[in-house]
C-alpha cells in the first residue's frame, strides 16, 4: 500500500504544476498518448521518479484526479490539453497557500512592509482564516488589523488576496522606512 504522504505530495505537485502552467498541451499523434502524457507532465512539473513503483503511483494519482473531476483532458486537432477544473483550481490554490513562506534576504533593506486590512463582518470566516495565515507567515501584529514584516511579501500577500477573493481596498500593502517605537518589532525579527 502506498504511503499517504507520498501520494499527497505527488497529487500536490501535479495540481500545482498545472495551475502554474495554466494548462499543458501534449501532442497526441500516437494512439498510446496516455502512456506518454504522464512522463511529459511529470517532467514539466519537475517531479523526479525514483523507481517504477513511484511511476505507478503517479499514473494512479493522475487518473484519480481525472476521475474526481479535478483535471480535464481536451483533444484539439491532435493536441491534448490538460487543465484544471474549477474544483481542481481550488484545490491547487489551497496547496499553494499551504506552501507560502516569506523569503529572508541576506541583508535587510531597512524598510518595513505593512499589511492593513479592513474586511466587513459578513466575511468573518475569510477574515479569521486570513489572520491565521498571516500569523503562520510570521508577520508581527502591530494593531488588530495592522501587521508588519521586514522583508518583501508582496507576492505572498497578493496570492492570499486572490485566494480569499479580497480586493485591494480590503487589503493594502505599505512600504515604510520607519515605524515609531519599532524596538519590539526588531526584537521579534532579530534585527539590529
């Protein structure tokens, strides 16, 4: 029986690979295209096969994704297009969110990134989920809906904004050269 963690990682890599690519086109001139689709897809998402057992797991997972309506196959004039269904996009987006992390550069540029958000009460579930993810990313809570980080997080926050379906009016990013009384923040991030 296959290791569930390995299966989840393979599934995650396939869905994220298709999401990032926006779909994949593979020539289907060979009637055995199904046997050729997966190796190309796997190569495309940079998943390295260790042995034949792994290859079998990937085939099984790939076809399970298709059966569970997470991916589509479409034949357009001898080209097979593989894309995510709306449900597949949701799942792939969740995997992207789960893997988010703010990269720490070698040297701090002495600028603060400030995230402010104002999300209406009827979106309380989104607001709380966002707050949880912001904490997980390591931002410092300056005030109730004001969070600070010393390193650039524009891409990560943009992805969160998109995932939660929020607007730029609901979430804003500010870059500042100083914050009054920033000693507790500097201590939190071990900055001089």
